[in-house]
C-alpha cells in the first residue's frame, strides 16, 4: 500500500506541474505551437482523404502513423484544437514520470527514484514539447514503458512469455511513432539472451518479442506495400543520413541555415533529387547512395562532424529564433550529464551484479539514441525522450553527494 500511495502522490504532483508549465509556456511566454504536418494528416484522415497532408496529394511515407492517429482520435472528440492536445500530452508526460519511477526503483533507492521521476516533470525544456504537436510526449512515454518492461524481464532472468509479448507490442508502437527506434528491439533481444538464466529460454522470449513487433507493424508495412510495391517502414532515412553528414553545410537542416550555405544545401537537394520531393522511395535511395559515397570520400570530416553531433544531441537549438535560451540550455544540460555520469558510477559501485545488469538497460538506451543521432541529424529535440533516465541518475548523484542515499533500490519508502 505504501508503494501505491507513493505512485499516486507522484502522479498528482507531476500532472499539476506539467499543466503549470503548459500555462506558463503558452499563456505567459507565448511560445509558439508547432505541428510539422501531423495535424494536417490527422484532419485529412478524419475527412476521409487518407494519410495525406493535402487532399489529393501523394500518400505520406515519411511520417509514421501512430501520432497522427492519436491526433485524429482526439480531434474527433474535441475538434482540431490545440488545448486538448496540450492537456493530453501533459497526461502522457505524467505517465512518463510514473514509468520512470517504476523502472528506476528496480535499481536505485526508492526515494531517489521518486525524486528523479518528479524532477522530469519540473524539467522545463521537455515541457517545450508538451505544448507542441510533435511526437516527443508519446515517444518518450512509450520508450520509458519499454525500459520498464525490459528491466523486469532482465530481473526475472528472461521473464514470462507474456512480458516479452508486451515488450514487443510496445516496441511496435515505438517504431510506428518514430523510426529512430528501429534497431532497439534487436539490441534488447540480444541483451535478453545474454543476461537470461537460460540461453534457450531467453532466446525464445526474444523471439516472442520480435514476433510481436512484426505483428504490430504489419498493417503499416502492408499499407506501404500497397502504395509503393515494396515492404518498407517509410522513407526519410536516406535523406536524413545524407543531410546529417553533408559536410559543406555542417550536417544542418535548411531551417538552421541562411545565405550561401542555405543556397548550397538547396542546390544539392535539387541536384540529387532531380527537383522532386526528397521523400519518395527512389529519391530517398538516391540520397542514401550519395550519403554513403560522401562518407567514404571524406572519412575524417565525417568522423569530426559525428563527434560534434554527439554534443549537439544534448544542447543544440534547432530553430534560430529559439536560440535565445541556448546558453542556459547548455549549462543545464552539462550539469545534468555530469551528475548523471556520477550517479551511474555511484549506483554501480554499490550494486550487486544483477542490479548492474538492470542499470545497463536505461544506460544503453541513452547511448543508443545519442549514437543514432550522431550518425544522422542531431539537435536537442532528439534527446528529450532519454531525459527521464538522465534525471533519475542525476538526482541519485545529488543524494549520494549529500550523503542522503537511503540504501538499496526499492527498500525504502519514497518521501
């Protein structure tokens, strides 16, 4: 009952804080909502026009379907209005805090896990995306759910088939929200086999998990096959690889550029894409081929750019008009990362082997997304889904430095 009470208190406090951020960011600071065509797709779905941005236009391949479907369902209930979306996404962020607590208490002290989860609700930069029609709130919630399920499977030496199936369903939803998670199910499956009590038993669990990923994503694959004649999750991977490794424009998108470098980027896009959209199947493959050719011809410049993107992932502001808070963001992120690194070391030093195996799941998740975006396009937006993990370990570092740790994870009640 204590656990239940702690979780209820966390949910109530996190939801109030998130709603407060929504009011401050939109109502006081006037931070502009953004949607990146997701709401256009949702409206056209409701109107019966299909998964398109404009009526009569080509079916969209470069946007996975889950977030537009969420918007369409909400719009059906409330109409295409911003405030219901912000409120629903505040609920998602609250769920993320709860999932962070449930996962972190498996390998951190319960008090630390509680405070770490609550700190995510107070973290202002994640709330910038709570008020935008973008995938961060949904993707972050699903990612933390996958971390929780994986931690519990590892804790149980492979866990029951139902647990593996649930993880596969969540992974499928992740892939239908954002393509950057595409390699995570395979990596988690391998880790499950390595850490399980029985290789055969754990391999079966991993197979169940991957089969469920396939089942969940099958309708979207079938739709794309009907549209293109090919089995694919979507387009955009080739373009993003090319864009993120285009040395003359420093791996930046056109919204981040101006003047000569913007003109150079647009000319290059027209030359490779033949003046057509870069998100068709043929053009995406042309960008992929060009990206690989550039990387082979300029390995040193590509490696240096990847190293810079490792840092951009944490603190680079995407849109120039929002760079007024770049310095403050960099300072906050640097402090959190230093604390989180110390928190991981401190937690590992005091933990038995099985608990260290559990901690490897969230740590590897952070490293995975950092590495993925060092290979493609990197900006602060893409680190938001792993910030609940960073916050939990950063808070653990603070409690350790203050001498306020309360023993082994899960043994003490939250404050």
